[in-house]
C-alpha cells in the first residue's frame, strides 16, 4: 500500500499482539514476521482494503442502453416453450410490456 512502511516484528511480538497486527494488515499494512531478524512470514490483507473495493451506486449509469424493443411482448411461439400461452397469459404479457415501456419513457405508473 502506498504511503505505509512495512513493519518487521519478531515471533514473540506477533504472538503477543496478533490482534493489533491483524487489524493493521486488514487495513493494507504489510507486516513481516521474523525469526532472528530473518523474514519467515508476511501478513497481508486477504482482500483489497475496503476503500479500494468501494463501489458507488449508479457509477455505471449511461454505460448500458436498453433498446425500447426489449420491452415488447414475447412472441407466442417463444412463450409456447414455457407451456401453452393462454389468452390470459398473452394479455398479462402485453400489459407488462406496455407498463415497462411507459416506465422506461419516464412516466410514473398509476397505482
């Protein structure tokens, strides 16, 4: 991690204060455990620090375009793969498609 020095500790220090060093490693600090000043292990975070993983809601807005025909009713022959498309099913499908078109156009749905 940029801006943080690597910490070198001996085994006794690691055993005595393991929780403290695990918290530092979790935040991105690199901890080297040594035996007689010879490195034998390194504590590093298992995943990227939380700040590096943060994702903002809506950060991909405008990167994906859904065409209006996406909301068109599904063809009857396609619906037949899911069972017999009854007239009620087709009516619900058309109603849902119209609702989604209005919603996609920015209209507020009626309750």
